[in-house]
C-alpha cells in the first residue's frame, strides 16, 4: 500500500487563503460574498464578518474603521476572522483598539481525507446521516445540551441552508438505542478542495468511547465520495489532541475578533 505523502502546511495554507478567503464563493442564496477595498466580507443570516484582508501598516486602521462603519450601518454584530499569518503583524492590536474583542484562539487543523486512519463505530452506537429538518433539530438539541445556550439562530440558519443549498451540508448523528448522543456536520465548500468539519458535541456520559473519531472517519469517507481533498477544523483545546492523534496537522491559528 502506498504511503501517503506528508501534508505540506504552507501549500495547504496558500490554497485555503486562495479558495476560502481571497476568492471565497457561496452556493447559498441567503448568503452573499462582498469584495470591497482590501477585504472580502460574508453577509449571512447567522454570521457576518471579514473573511480576508490585504492590509499594511499604512492602511490597516482606516480599513478597519470603514468596516466597523459598514456593519454598524447594517445594524449587525460581526466578526473579523484573524489568521496568525495575516498582515500587518500588529493587526490583532489594531482590531482590539478599534473596539473588537478577541475570543478563544482556535487551531487551524487540516488533513487529507484519503490519508486518515480509519476508525470503526463503537459498540452500541449507530452513525446516521440526518439531512432533514428533524435531523437538524436533533443535532441542535444535542449541542444545546452539550454547550448550553440558545442555538435557535444556528438552527434557523441550518434549516435555510438545507432548503436552499442541500449539497453543501451533511448532518451526522450518533445514536444509542435510537437516542442522539452526539452530533456534527460537514459543510462542503463547492468549487474548492475543502470540507469544513463543525459541531462535534457529545453528551458527557458518552465521551471517551471513540465516537468523535468515528464521526471524523464517517465524514472523511463522505468527502472522498464527493471528490473533496482536505478536511478543515477550527479546533478548540478539547479536540486538538484528538485530531492530532488521528492524522490532522496544525497549520496555523485563527482568532475571532467580535463586535
């Protein structure tokens, strides 16, 4: 069996910047991509913000102020999604000085879908695609129980996405005796090499049994079937070691700066 070629972090980072940021696109009619002076914005029902920027020390403060004014005019909360390699180097300090608040740093983890180890489904668990309204509601119920808070906005956005662009979304549930105990989703970036893996919430009493890694295997197979090359996760601390042990490479970090 051929040994997979090691992932080249710089090459993948350049592809991600090109495909998902600088030349971002969307198949969802409820979402629009806007290209303005030195930034690319995404405006959607559940998320608004800056995907990409091309700034330097001379223009950064002015562009940040312009974007703050733009989103204020929309009367929307928004996020500047900062990547560690973005320029200028002091962009985080400039974003904070403009009144944006940094949230937790996330590790940008990437894997080639066909290079991941394969993990079986734990005994007593069934993994199912749940790409219907009931599946979305079940996934949201799991996430509310795991993470707390009201996820109505996410539910509404996923229902709209399924209705208008069903090819961009997979919902996966882990069932124990027919009851959802974990939920996650894949978001397919059509026209690119990338699939985003999101969610991954598991009820506390079901953690540590291999459900999360089995769901990664399940979604990797789906990505391969559909012709996608890379899996992308913005990983919080709890999931980083699991992903690293299971074939993902950290190629950078990203931090949300929110209004």
